[in-house]
């Protein structure tokens, strides 16, 4: 693995750190292997899936979850129907309303005898060890943390002494119930991803899958669960909760959930589009051949070089096969010179390329925007069409119902020739392609792909700014942003809805060689 500090340098740095001591992870512990249950066809979900798949031999049924409320309802309905197993893997698990509701669903399933395996990347777990260890105390629930930080020194110090290890994260997001139904997509577990945050609303996309793809998701999960990088939370925590502490934490969680029954958010969940469709029996699936693509967990400990086993290489043939149209949704978009070359080549063979990404005002990571803006002009010169999220407009559209004041794109998907779609956790930036592990699904369904493209055609000018590269009489290039403000067309000659300070900051950051860290 590249980027390791030489031993002498590491020892010197460790000695200077205020926290004192060098980071160390447990070594002498048992990591029991376990795998997805194969014999689940007789479960309620197994029977439901078999019935739905009649007339679609070998195909997978897909139901897109573009609405945050529907995305939570889908997880809740599946968790409540679980009889044998729930396997959940996420990059972020917040300790907020949605995070607590989610953990409560898992614990309730475990109470019924369902085997629950929860695998979470350790990036966001600081301060949550005790709660996760309490959940792990349940006899039917096991919690593991992926690529963990050591607990004997501060996390901050480890970004110095273990940077080459801790900067590489498992960004995967999957949810699998009874090995029959799986959910893949861009959502972490937290308020902002499920329309429960009053200050920000992420426009995101997940998909429910039943059929062969659900089995493929289980295969991927098992690889991560049994990886040497997956540590039982019980061996990491500095102090295990006592039985009494576990009981008290569970009682507080139960009380908290009970108190939310009359909240605006839970009322909205009960009246979501999917809730209504489930009650009416009108849920219908898109059908087609699906392929789960994902990075192997070993990517985080291998040399950082291209490999045919990585997700980007698995996606490449699908991208190269596009002949007419490519639509890309990517919240963090830093294509690099190689990405620009790929999209330029697509344009040269006659492919129409359209990209929706975040504007500076809607991007929640300013430094990523600093990396992205280096490539806008080259892409526009190549004939690529770029759209940036209009945060204020979409916020107004959502505010009446959900109260959000800022909107941001978080969906990661492609539409290829209106024949196939990719939905997953992959951002098009160096961090996702080189450093992190990712997962997604490629579905060949002209019906679903056509519907996504049609909605893009109808909505893009209402929710985003279209970029234009112009030249004056002296040949100097200038960027313009065309979009709607309060329903009226307006043209900006600077980043829309961003302050002078925000614009200065990203332009200043763009001067530094930071791309590999984005």
C-alpha cells in the first residue's frame, strides 16, 4: 500500500503528538465467518418475490426510490417483514431521528429472531461506540466496523500517522432482507438523506431489487463482512456496556421512537407515495437483466493502481458501448484529464452527453467544487452539456411540504442510450474511483431508462442552471449560467446564489494540487 510513513518517521511523529502513543488495532480476537442464508424461498418475502417474478424468468424487478420518504418506507416495510435475515452496510450512520428509527427497526427484527448483521464504515462512528456495542449485545444482532480507527489515540493524530490507511473508506450502501429483496443507491442513514432535515434536502436515488440481483448483493456483503478489515465492535470499544446499561439504552430508544409517532415526519412517512401504493396494491416493477458491480474490499489495502476487478473497470464496457446518449447524475464531479478524454471521445463518436452536478451553492463540500471547476471549460469546449443544481429553486419546490431551506444533489446514476441505467454509491471523482470502495447495479430496462431520461428532459431547465461558454470579440472565454429565479429566466456571469467569499474560496483552493484527495 503506497503512502505509508517510514517507521522512523512514524515513531517521531507519534512521540510528538499530544495524544501520545501510536495507534494500534486489536489482533488477538475471533472473527467468525458467516454468510447469507440461501434457503429463504419459503419466507413471506420469498413467496412474494416468486409471485412477482412469474413471467420474468431470470430477470430482476426494480422499483426506483427517488423520494426520501419512500426510501425510508421501503426499508421499514422490508425490515418489518423480515423472517430470517437483514444485512445492512452503510458509509454513514447518524445518531439523529432517521438513524435511531433505523436502528430500532433492526433491533425489533432481532427481537423476532431475525439474524441482523450491521456493517458500518468507521468514518462517522466517533462517539457512537457504546450505542453500537449495546446493539451488538443483542443475541441476534452483530455489528462490525470497517477499516476502523484505533481507539487508543485520537482520530486526528491518525490522519497523520495512518493517513494512507484511514483516508480510504468503504462508501458502499446496501440493505438486504431475507436474501430476497435488496436496496442499493446513494443514501446513507441520516435525516438529510430521507427528507427529515429542516435545513437541507438531498435529491437522491435508491432502487429496490428482487430477483437475481438481491443474491448478488448478498455475495458482495459477505465479502465485506468476512474481510480482515471488518472488526467486531466489541473488540474495538474501550469499555463494553453492562447488561443494565444495554437495557437502559434500549429503553431510551424505544421511548424516543414512541414519542415520534405523532411527529410531522412520521405522519409524512405514513402518507408517502409508496405507503399509499402499498395500501392500494398498485406497486409495479421495472423488469430486466441486472448486474451488481462493486469494488472488492481488498481495494483499501492494495496498491492504488487500476485493476480490472474494480467497479470503474466493470463499468467501462457499458460506458464505451454508448452510441447515442449519456446522461450522468453525479453530486461530486471531478473527471480529471482521463475523464475529460473519455467524454470528449464519446462526443466525437456522436454521443450526446449531459451532466447534472451540484452548483457551488448546492454543494456541501466546497473543496470538491474547487476540483470540478478546473474541468468545466474543457468539457464545454468538447460539446458536453453541463447543468448545475439550482439550490434555491428546488428548495422552494420542496419547502411547502418538507420545510427544507437548501437542496443538494446526492444521486449517483447514469442513463445509457435510454436502454440501461446505473444506480449506486459511485461519485465521479478520484476519491470514489481510486481511494474508496463502491457498489451499484447496472439494469438493462428500456422502460426504466426511458422514463428517467424523459423526466430529465422535462425537469432539467426547471431545477438546474445550464452552463454556456462564450467568447467576446477578443476571443476571451466567459462562463454564463442560464436558469430560473422566481420563475423568471435569468443569466448569471458568476456562480449563482454563491457569496463573493464562497467564490473566492473555491477559486483559491483550485490553485492547489488537491485533486487526488477529492
